[in-house]
C-alpha cells in the first residue's frame, strides 16, 4: 500500500490538505500520515517546565492544528495516523517521510509565511529542496499549481 505524508503547519492549510488526502485515497487506497511539526520552546522558557509538560504542550498544540483534517478524514472514512513531532520543520518532515517510507508527500505550493514573501522559502519549498539533495529521498508531491 502507498504511504502518503500530509504535513500540516497551520490550521489554515488543514482543510486543503485533508481534501487532497481524501481525493488521493479515493483514487488509490493509501496509508495517510498527518504530521504537524512544532518548533522547540526556547531554553529560557523550557527550563521552567518538566519534559512531560513540554511534550504534552507540543502534542496539544499540534493536535489542535490537525483537528479539522482529522475530522474530515474520519467523516470520509479515510484511515490515517496522526503525528506531532518537535524540531526544524522541513528537516523533520523529510526525515519522517524517509523513516516511514512515504511514496508521496502532499505539499502546499502557496507560500503563506513572511519569510517566503521575502524569498527566504516556504516550508514546502525547503522540503522540496532537501528531498532533491538526496535522490533516494525524492518523492512526488501534489499541490495547487504544481505539475
């Protein structure tokens, strides 16, 4: 069965990503992985909390980002696994895709970050770049405007 990664960085992309995953699943059944990557808390903040509290915080925030996609996939009867990880977003997405042998990564092609507007690259473009650096990691992606 095809392994498909759907990284969701914010709730604004969640519905689009779920629509893409549902459409793909209807064409060809696949194992869908929803992923949210949280940035680590700064050390000057994290020093006041236990590791368990920080993990719970990241998981709660990440699951809130994934919530509407989870609900849409559940309503459509699409099986999925939901993951929240902490780290550098693009690198964590690429590593997850490699570790889980994902055949496809569904990426949004429309930059939504301030950095991307200044040419610093969206998370999607960073993921594509990292995947191109190692031919073994190249996976097709599907996003609006990509061919």
